[in-house]
């Protein structure tokens, strides 16, 4: 691939990107798309639409960029929570470090690489991209100290920036925790309650906590098993009772529809919009009578236990309860909206084996995925393509086509394959048995991350069959040399990868292609005119790995092939604008982990740094520059020590809550007399209801939001049913894009 | 090496062993050696010696064996604590599993191996030992299923036995914890107290705990820095004051001497035996005035904090205290006798880097140790020895000499080298900064264990230079094949290793050679007639790795070279007798970890099992028996799953105390009114005193024993100063043997 091909690729991508952004700036002004592009806003504010036709609606404008950039961090924090801020901090960190890297490498290393060998340079445009990489520098050159210095600068500034970020995020997390009374701070999830023949689980729990934690125990709430058959039975029963009610009740058009299932059968869901309060009063009573008899047998060995103070809850969750660590397992409960109800009744004894099984499954998947990737790799080599598909020979001989094929097609196909990964990893994470949506997403993010790094970076670098991959893993000593040989060779591919996959994914993200198309189909083909909104939550498990992968490519290629850095900087700038816009307008955050993703981001960045240092070590070794190679070893050690220090200094805060803060919050609440109010609301916060029941429970459920004083504004009225039903929605992210209301 | 050589070696060792055991049975009856062989007993009971000369004293007798075997587990538990019992359980477990293995392998596999190839067998005695190993079985033999079955039997019975042991030890641990009020359960060690310019550390601690744990906080006790210079200064000062006192005080001959330093200068230490009570009253007063002024500046950022209940203490130790995890670090305090005072004032911030540094140091040491081992390896090959030392050629040609050299000498030399390892590892562990003696010993045991396994097993198997070792590590895929090739070849060496190193180490253990010689020297040459006793504590860090190594050799060689098993069984039987005897008579246990060594033993056994399975996998592969090899894979997976289950089920109990038990104990003590008594004694339990002060503090210190109701009988009066001064004693175990009273 020569310089011209790269420019072609860049040109195409810049064109496409600008086109998409322009399109977006037009589409977002169309009233029909407001559901697609302003989901979060609509949920927050009363929708104010004007269907008036103005010429302005069809003129592309950059105002949204300005708006996105003008928005302050505090605003994002209050609107979308800490997790979104942490994600944006990652992008800001990447922008900063790659600015430094770009300055150091483009001005320091690029000329060195270009003039590294005393060959006659061809015209700039037809120059092979190889001459811009470190492979063009002569062996035993005395100029390697510049590369070495550049890597030192990058590593040290990365560490400094990482430390600053970690510190400020830890601070933000502490502020976030102490901000508003959170029911999860008072609640402990108890699992694996031992079975007793004489008494029900509920009685066991009461007895246990009244005996051992009498002074702090408030109340508890059992978790009920909702098996498939039971669900159907209850559903049928309830449907009948509802129907009986509906017959007698007038329809209230003012209410916003809360029912999913009618979306596809094209009946206006408004028919089901009832006087919620009337209905609830009635249905609650009958429910109560009915359930008391049947619920006891469906109780499972898990419960939410509420405590009088935050400190008591954290104590119970931290301390080993029983001398058999497999019973009375206590964990701090997730936020009410974050609870993954259908996993709560899993027997605790299964979890360790589930964890091992899913780990093995994801590793196997990681390796089996190689087969399509190897095929994609084949596509990037023109000769092989011509051999396999001889009828294409004529077309491929045209320069423009061959440039597109080599520069563009491979990564597009790879990208399409990669789309299947997040849903599968999400499925694995679900099977693992996490108790909260956020934990599931975090676990999926972790899996997708390692999958992406392995399959995009390592497989492309080491390009070969499954067996040769396994060979490489099984002889770790050869890895630096192997990487040192391969990475500069593959730098071109990575540059195009940034151009295509990176930029294109951002365009598709801002365009929200699938929801947009679905929205159009819904309105003009299926004639569904539901006002109901389905606002997706931010897909951290797909987006965080993407950004981190770009960082990895940046770090590893920085001193080897600095040409990647300008494209990467553009990518991160686009990221900055696009994700800010999306977080402000499209996604809502239903639950908060309080920035728990940051340690993953930190560790991956350290991994990327160390990897780039090891590759540099290998390259300097190959280029016979022992002094530079020698200088890499202390850098690796220092980076690892820095990581260990950060782990010691900050990581515990992200794992548990500190007694000091909790006690101070408890004391404050007690002095101000708010404690009783909090206690009263605790029991209402965690409501386990079968999915069909929830449609009518928003009045009830909204009480759980009252606790989120600051977050109240951004929790939409009906998001509780999303929590119950997005089990499938969330775990098929691309599907979610296709069928956002399903 | 042929069968005759093995028998020669066995004969020599059996002879030596019997000789030593007979000698022991005579020596133990000599009144002069009572200090050496009955240290623990003397400390316990008032010594009742008779110097009367009887003929019986010089007749060897097996009565001690009977006594050792008759002693019940409960007795050992009450006399030497849970740690000793756990160690003996390991030996019992080894005996059981190798009985099963011996039956399965000697009757099942040995004949198969012997008749594995259709060669004409020579006379049994001159048969090479190779014919008893699996290498003698033909390739593609249809009899490998027997080996496979034998390994299944061994693995499954090992897992069952391990589970039973783990369960019973966990139960014993719980009983041990709940047995008697232990001051360490009420005490938390707080480190890294933040420095404040206005107030002293002591005030900070009081304020902190009064603010955040007011309901449970009882009192606290600062830890004072005792640097080298400060020590000398204080010593000089105190010596002067003592001297002034001594001039006026009459000497009380009844008191037992408590002074170390005079032992070597041959003055009778009785001169210093004073009216302790009188003196203490005086010196305490002056100390108090004097220290109040000077101690504040010597305060360091650590303190023992006492709580009203056990549960409160465990809560404070388990919960993260501050939002900065590097300050207010809390851990449950070690037992009073277990505290490693000189490490308590180490800045907490240093510890993580110390841990990394010592880990690296021990790894480097592990590899550098190879140099002498390689030399030893050379010795075992006769030809090399003759080449290097040509003058020996004449002697080495004699059959008997050559048999001794090949069968005996190499392991003796290796053994001598190995003697330097425990002290060095103990030094590393000390530098790591553990807060208790037991933790230090456990960490040293861990290091010695991995060192021993690597340097005795792997290095001998893979026999080669440092570089070839590193090569093996760096290509993990080849390890099974490499091991499969090498282990059967080295089985002979391992058999002689069991014979020499194993049996000899037991003889030397029971004879207590170094203390014996020192005792004789002291009495007849140096004319020291001190009555003072120095009773060593059990050297778990040297003995546990020895026994575990033998287990590893047994598991790995069992199906490959079953001839090792009878010798191993004899070794474990000897172990059983010898260690029981030693624990009952010689060693005292000053502190208890409550069986915390068991997880290490369990994990190592699992490691040995998996290693033997992997080696078998390699061997079956080499012997072209794919079915048998295939059957190994589920066995490996099942063993690992079993280990993971045990880790989930039992390990947390060995790491922390369960709330249920603690609360029950608290409630019991409160109801019985014992709590106040316990509170009163708490502050006295943890006394930090400079070493020279302690000589006079036995009256004071003994108060700390009052809490050990059951252990009271086995803590000797002056062991607190042993705790302070055995820093050097404990970390040089061989030295300890040479100079037990130094």
C-alpha cells in the first residue's frame, strides 16, 4: 500500500464522515426523528415539538458540535452520571496523551524514519508507507535514542496523566457516593440462605439478623422465583384479571403508554392506558390476598435485607457471616434499577462453576473467531483474492478498485463480523450469574475488550492459523521478537483500521442508523404511531473496548509508524464531540456504577504502554541497538511499579465504601432527621414484580426514584420495565439498534 | 545404577537410621541431655531429675516410639496447639494416600513394568533400576490402561482424603477460635496513622476511633520506634540506672535467671537475680516519669486499638476505613506472643514495594542456587568425577566406593547446600515486613517450598544450565513432553533422595545433633552451668516443605517408577513417630496460627497431583497410547475443579473470622460477666518493651498469659524475651541448632 492509497482511503472516509455528520445535522432537526436523536431529552422534558416547515430544517449546521463542546463536565455529571463522565475522561485522556505523542513522534521520529536509509526517494505520493516506519531506519543506526526518548516521554506523560485522572475520578466517586441517599447503601443482598424444614426462608432471615445484627436490622424482602412456567401461569391469570378490570374502566388518554408488546401488532397501545391509581388500589388488594398464599412456596434462598445505617450494611456485606462460606453470603445490594432480578434466584453454589464455564467458553470463542478473520486477512491481499475469485480479475486490475479493496474492504468486513461479538459476550456474562445489570455490562466489556485486543491486534500482527497462534502463546520468550517483526509491517493495516473502523463506527453511532431506519419503517410502513419511548442505556460494553483498542493501536504504533497518530487524533476529537452529543441527547443512564469502569480503562492503558515498550525492546534488539533496548527494561519495570502503586492507592475505593464516609453520612442524616424518611422508603425501593405487572406499577415504582434526589430528573418514568425486559434487548446490542422498541 | 546399588544405599541408610534411633533412645535417658530432648516438658513441669546411675540408662529401648504413638490427637492439640496437629495430619494424610498408591502400584504396575519388554531378565540383583520404570514398557502397549487406572485411583482417593482433612481441620480451627478468650480477637493493629501537626499520633487515634467507632472503642496503645541508635542510648541509660539499683539490693538466689548476655562471658547469671517486685516498683515509677517525656517523640504511626467486643474488632479490621486506602490501615492484631515488634513501625507505604523486592530477590536466589546444584549433579556421574579429579580414579574403581558415590554422596552434598536456604528465605521474609512471627514463618515456608520443589525436582529433572532452565519455562507447551522424558530417567535419583535426604534428615531431627553437641561443649568445655532454658519453636518453614517435597516425589513417581513407594512409606512412618515425639518433648509452641498452614499444604498436594497427571499425559503421548493420554485430560480438569471447590468452600475460614461465631462468643462472655475481666487484661496483653527491659518484666509479662487459659500451662515464664530476641535465632534455623542459647 502506498501513500496515495492511504490518502484515497482517508479521503473516502473523511468524505463519508462529513456526509454523515451533515446528514445528522439535518436529520436531527426533523420532528419525526426526535425520538431517535433526543430520547433522553424527551424523557426529561415535556416534549415540545413543532411540525412547522422551515427552510432551516434542511440546511446542515455545525451548531450541535458547538453545543456538545460547550457543555461542562458538571452538567454531564448531573445529567448522565459519573459513568458517562468517566468514559468522557478516557477520551480526554487519550486526546491529551496522543497530542503529546503526535508532537514528539511526527516532528521527532517521522523525519528520522523517512531519511533513515540513504535511498533515493520517489515522488511523495507513490511512496510506500513502509518508508515512514521504523523498518526504514538502518540497523545499528545511532539515531535510535530519539525513538527511545520519545517512548520515555510518552510513557512518563501517560503515567502522569493517568495518575491525575485516577485521582480526580476517585474524588468524583467519593462525591458521587456521598451525594444523595441511595437505597443500595442501606441494603444487603443475602444469598444461599440455609434451608430449614421447620421455617420458611423469610423466617430464617428474620431470625438470623435479629439474632446477630439486632441493633441495625430494619427489615427484609424475600426474592421470589420466576420460572418460565410460573411466569406463563401468572401472566395468564393476571391478564384475565386485568381484562375484567379494563372492561369497567374508562381510558385515560393523558397517560403515556407503558406497554411493549403491542408495538408490533399495530394496535395503538393507548387502549391500555388506564387510571393507574384506581387500578392499582384494586389490583394491589387482590394481589395481596392472592400472593400471600402462593408466594411462600416460590420463595428462593435470597433476600434483600435493609439496615438502619449505611455503616451497618457495609459491615454485614464485608464480614464473613457464617463459618461455612457457602451459606449466608452477603453482598452490598446494587441500585434498585440496577438489580438483575432473573439472576438473583440462581443457587449461589452454582456461581463459581458458571464463572469458570463462561470463562472457558469465551476463550474458546476467542479462538474460533479466528476463522472468519483469517478469511478477511486473505481479502486484503489482492493476489489471493484474484486466485480465489477469478471472475473479479478484470475489475481488480483497475487502480481505484484495487486501492479500495486493499485500503477499505478488509476492515469493513472485519467490522461486520465484530458486530456479533458484543451480544455473544453479553450472553456469556448473563450466564455467569451477575446480580446487577452494571456488573453484567462490566463483565461483558471486559470480555469484549480482551476479545477485541486479541482478535484485532494480535491476530492481525501474528497473522496465521489457530495452531500458529497457539504456538506463539506457548513460547512467551519469542513474543517480543515476533511482535517487533510484525507490528511495523502491519502498521499500515492499523492506520486504515483507524480510518475505516474507527471513523465509520463514530458516524454510525451519531447517525443511529438502525433506530433511524426502524423509526421510518414504523411510521411510514407499519403505521405504528406509538408515543412510547424506548431510550437505550449507554452501551459501555461496546464503546469502551473500541476506544481502548484505538489507544492500544496508538501506543504500539506511535514510535514505529508515527503516521497513524494524526488520524488517531482526528478519531479522538470526533469521539469527544460525538459521545458528548450522544450522552447529552440520546442515551439515558438508568443505573450508576460510580465510575467502576475506570480501573479497567487504567489497566488496559498500562497494558498498552507495557506492550509498546516490549515491542520497542524487540525492535531495538532486531535493529542491533543494545543501548536503546537496555533503556527499555527500566521503563517497563517503572511502568509496572506505577501500576502497582495505583492499584494500592486507588483500587480499594472502587471495590468498597469507606467507613469514614459512610459514618459521616449516617451521622448527618440522623442529625437532620432525614433517617426516618429514608427508612420508610427503603422497602419500596426494591420491588420484584413479574414483567407484566410492572407496566402498571410506574406509580408505585416511581417512589423508588424519590430517593434519587439529584438523579430524579434523569430517571424516566417507565424505565423500570425496561430494566425487566431489556434482558434480551441489552444483550443483543446490534439488535437493539435494529429493534429498539421490541 | 542397578538394583544392588539401591539395596546398598538402602542398607546403609537403614543401618544409620537404626543406629541414630538407638543412640537417641540412650541419649535421651542421660540426665545431662534433658535440656536437649525434653525442653518443652521441662518448661511445663517442674524438673524432676535424678542423677542416679542405673544400667538401664545405657540400654537402647523402643519405649519412646510406643509413647509417641500412644499419644492421642486431643493431647497433642492441648499440648502443642492446632498448628502441630495440622502438621501431623499432613503426615497421616501422606501415609494414607501412599499406602493406597503402594498397593495399587507395587502389585498392579511394578510387574507390568518389569515384564513390559520381552527381554531376558538378568539376575535380580544386578538388574538395572530402569526395568522397574515405565520406560521398560513397550510403545503402543495395550497395558497402559492399568497405569491410567492406577492414577485415577490415586487422584480420586487423594481428593477424597484431602476433602476429609480440610473439613476436619476447618472444624478444628473453628473450635480453636472459640475455645478461650484471645486478646488478639479484641485488638486491631492500625497502621499508617496520618500525621497531624497539632496533635500526637495517640491523640489522632483516640479522636478517630471515638468519632467513628465510639460505641465499641475501648482504648489503644501506641507503638514506639526502637531504632538501633535509640536502642543503644536507652540501653546505656538503663544500664546505669540498673547498676545504681543493684548496688543497694540483695541478691535473691531463688529466682531463675532471665538474662541472656551473661551466658557467654561465663559469669553465673544468678548475680543479676533480684527482688523483682521491689525493683519493678521502683523502676516502673522512674520509667514512667522518664518515658512520658521522651516517648511522644518516638511514637510511630501505628497502634494497637482495643475494642469492647470481638465483632467490633473484626468489623474495624475488615472494613475499609478511610477513602485513602493508604492511611488508617487496619488488620486484626496477631496474638501477643506472635507480634513481630520490630516490623510494626515500618511505614505502611513501603510494604508493597518491599513485597515486590523480596519476591524478585527470592526468584533470583532460586535461579542462582543452580550453580552449586549443577556441580552436585556432576558428582553423581562417575566419569565426570574421574575426569575432574584424576587422583580419585583408583579409589572410584572399587565397586563399593562407586556405589556409595553414585547412591549416596550427591544427595548429601545437595542436602548441605540446602541447609543455607531456610535462613536466607527467612531473611527475605523478615525484610518483607510481616507483623507477626507466624506470618513471617508462613511466608518463609512458602518461599522454601517453591525453592525446594524447583531446585530438587525440576532442576534435577531438567538438569541443565540456567539458560536451559529459562528455555524450558519460556516454552510451556513442551513441558509435559520434557518432563515425561526426564522424570522416569531421574526416578532412581529420587529414590535415593528419599533414602538419604529423607531418612537422614529425620535422624538428625530426632538426634538434635547441634543442640546436643552444644550442650556437651557448654557443660564440659565452657563450664557454663546455666539452668536457663531456650526452647525452640517448631521450625515449620523447614519441615513442612520437606514433607511436601516427598509427597511431590511420591505422586510424580508413583506410576512411573513404583519402586520409590515402599521407601517413601517407611519415610512417612518414621516422620510420624519422630515428629510426634519432637512435638511432645522438644519444641514448644509460643504462638498459634490456628492451622493457617493447611491451605498451603492442600494447594501443594493438588499441584503435585496435577503435575503427576501432566507428566503421565506426556508419557502416554510418548508411548503412543492416545486413549490413556486422552483419559488424563478429564482427570486434570476434575482435580482443578475440586481444588476450586475447596477454595470456595473452606479457604475464607482460614482468612478471616466469621461474624456468627464471634457474636456468639461475645454474647456468651457478656452473659457470664467475663467481659469486664477480659477488658481489664487487654491492655496488659500487648506490651512493647525494649529487649533489655524485658529481662525484668516477667512478672509483668506473665499477666498476658492469664488470658490463655488452656495455653497457660505451656507458655514458659520467660518466653516473651525469646519473642523479642529470637529475631536472629529464628531466621537462622541451622544456627539455632548450633547455638541454641545465644
